[in-house]
C-alpha cells in the first residue's frame, strides 16, 4: 500500500482524505489513464508512414539463377497523413474528456458513499435507542403480566414490538456494513485496511446557490458534451478522409533490380504498382462514415436535452429536500417532542399509562430516523448537482426520488 494512503488511513477518515485515497489507490484510476495512453499511441501511429515493402523473387534455370529485388513505398499515403492525424487528435480530445468525466464521477461517488456511511451509522444509533425503548416497554409489560395486571394479548403486542425493533436494529447494522463495503471498494482497500473510522457526523448540508442558473452552467461545462463534440469532429474528419481515399487509388512507388540468368548482369529501374478501382470505389466506407457523422450529431442534440433536463431535475430535487429538512427540523420534530412532553404530563396525572409514553417516544425515534434519511438524501442531491456542474452527467443518479414514509401516524392516548 502507498505510504500516503497508509498515512491517511492512520487517522480518522475525512471526506477529503477519502477522495485522495480513491485517486491514489483505486485501480480504475490507473485503467482510466491507460486509455489516454492508447489514444496518444493512436495519434502517434496516425502520423507515421507505412513501412516500405521489400520483395525478392528467384527463378532457377540451367544456365543460372534469375533474381529480382524490389523496394516499394506507398506514395498516396503521404497525402492522407494530415487527415489521419486530425481524426486521431479529435479522438484523443474525446478520450481526454471521457477520462476527466470518469475521474469526476469517481470523486463524487466517493463523496456520496461517505455521506451514506454517515447516515447509515446515524440510523444505527437511532434504531439502538428505539430498541432500548421497546425493550423497556416489553420488560415493564412482562412484570405487569406476571403480577396479573395485564392481558396476554397486551403482553404479546409489546413482545412483538420489541422483536420488530430488534429486527430493525439488525437491518440497520447490515445496511451500515454494506455502506462501509461500498466505500472501501471505491477506496481500493482490502484486508485490515477496511477497518477505517469516519471523522465527524451527519449534519445538514450548507445553504448554497448551486441551483441558480444550473441549466445553462451544466451545458457550458459538460464533459459529456465536450466528448460528443470531439467525436463529431473525428467523424467529420473521417468522412473527408474516406472521400479522398475513394478518389485516390492505392499507388506504390519503388525501385526494382533484376539479375539475368544468362550473363549475370544486373539491371535497375523504377516500379509503379496501383490498385484498379474496378469493384470497390470506397462507396461503402463513405456511406458508413456519413452515417456515423449523422448519428453523432443526433446523439449530441439528445445529450444536450438530457444535460439541461438533469440540471432542472436535480436543482428542483435539492430545493424540495432542503425545504423538507427545514420542515422536519422546525415543525414536525418539535411536534413529536411536544407529544412526548404532554404524554409525560398525562402520565404524571395518571391519565394515561406508561406504554402510551413509551409509544410516543418510539414514534419520536421514527421521526428522527426520517430526518436522518432526509438529510442524507439532501446531501446526495447536492452532490449529484455539483457533479453535474463539474461536467459529469451521471444517468444512475436521475432515478425517481423516493421519500421515507412515516412508520406510524400520531394517535390520541387511550388512557388506562
């Protein structure tokens, strides 16, 4: 493992540290850079002449052997090199845009995974509190039942609620572990290195103005559109190349030497070899090049629509989730907390039982879980929009948003 990665893992893991580890240690980063190397090699190859062809022909007669030597080089190939370099250069620009987009996507995948782990660990703690509440309610009911002060059905209900809380706690722990594994994969970690600890805690995302003019900005900085434009240029240059190659037949110039079998004398002279365009005039290659160009243009138009739509969708999603977080914090959670306080007052006045208070507290825990999940979704929406404004259109982040439902609506206390 790299020393820099080990140093980052030796301390609690921050978001910036996680991004650095991924860029240093994730194997897909190296694979991404190798694609650039391939594109650069293609550009170098496009500027090279084809190798000359050397030939030797021998015939053996009774008076002696006849030997013929030839050396030929493509002549027309000289005129095609500039256009081939244009095609390869455009494809290199497209590959550079694709590599930059993939790196941006990796960075934001790490950031989203970081937030997801924080949220999952927060839910584990909330479910642990809910489990403690449910267990307390069950234990109290078991004592009352043993004393003959509670029905069997009521005891079973409380035991079922505690069992449900245990299942929810176990499920939350599994989701947290899976979230950790997803982040470890993005960081390229294995073995003992996966025992990292996150720094900080889940907090609300900061107020920002990413949604202002997001549509125009997303189109202007889109690496997907930059790649698409480069591929259009490559297809356009290739169309011109195919047209020229169709007009110019293959033409090889060279020199030939021949040794006569009769007297052993050598003779030298020029050689011209050409292909006769009888059957293939390059029509099929030209048609394919034109079709590719039209397809790239159509793809670019549709991609522009998708980028602008994604900007509108993600900006709208972020605004809605910010408002939902605010409403949960300022309205809904205070109401749930007030229900618990009022329940305690009724309990102290002996107007309701302890189980009503515990149930109200359980519902407050459910609301806190919903708040944690909504904060997570808001962070994810913010990171999705920032990724788009950094140039990466991520289709995987454009699915329908699913908001958490309330586990159980509030109800009036039933009393003793």
